[in-house]
C-alpha cells in the first residue's frame, strides 16, 4: 500500500465522519425544535389557563362572567368594562397561541383545542356583540378572520331554522 492510497483512504474516512456528524447534528436540531415547541405550547397553555382561572377566581368575578356569557340581563357600565377587559385578555392569550402555531412553535392538537374552546365562548350572544366592537381595534388577521368565522357559525347556529311555507 502506497502513501497515496493511505492518504485517499484517510480522506474518504474523513468525508464519511463529516457526513455522519452532519446527520447527527440535523437529528439533534430536530429534537431541540420539538422540545422548544413543547415548551412554547406548555408556557402558552399555562398563561391561557391562568387567565381563565383569574376570570373565575372569586365569587364576584365568576358571577360577572356567568352573567356575561349566559344571561340576557343588562350589565352595569362597570361590569361591561370588566367583561370587555376579561374577554380582551382571554382572546389575546388565544391570539398569542395562534401566532406561535402559525410560526410552527405551537402544537397542532393544542391549537385545535383552543379553537374548539373559542366555539363555546362565541355561543354567547354577548360575546359575539363584544367581538363585533372589539375586533377592529384589538385583534389582527389572520386570527381575527378565524374568530370571525367561529362567531358567524355560532350566530347562524343560534338562529332558528326558517320554515318553508307552502308554495303559492
């Protein structure tokens, strides 16, 4: 075996080692991305849950939110303000999750869970009314577009089906 042959064998081994190192780095990078995504999802969920817990943390605030969601009785001006601030905070947390999801930093299953919870909120006529006023100033597309669609479906669902009369 000549020195030139040994040199080429060494070069070939070096290339194989470099390629193996790059593959290992790619794998580690993907694992790090998965961990970062999981951390972002967990942190975002924790923030959203904390906001929801705060909305119902006292008997007074739980009563306000219950009346805001489920009662047709009028709210005082102070209650309207508190309800609006509560809804803004809640939807802002959800919008943050949506932004992270669009950037690939939030889990798909968790994002779908958030959208399903939004459907529940928008079954409330008061929430839909609040949204019509709040969306232009506080929320940006594409999140506002998604919520518009959820609100429209909830609105359509709340209207009784039209009965078809006899044809004349």
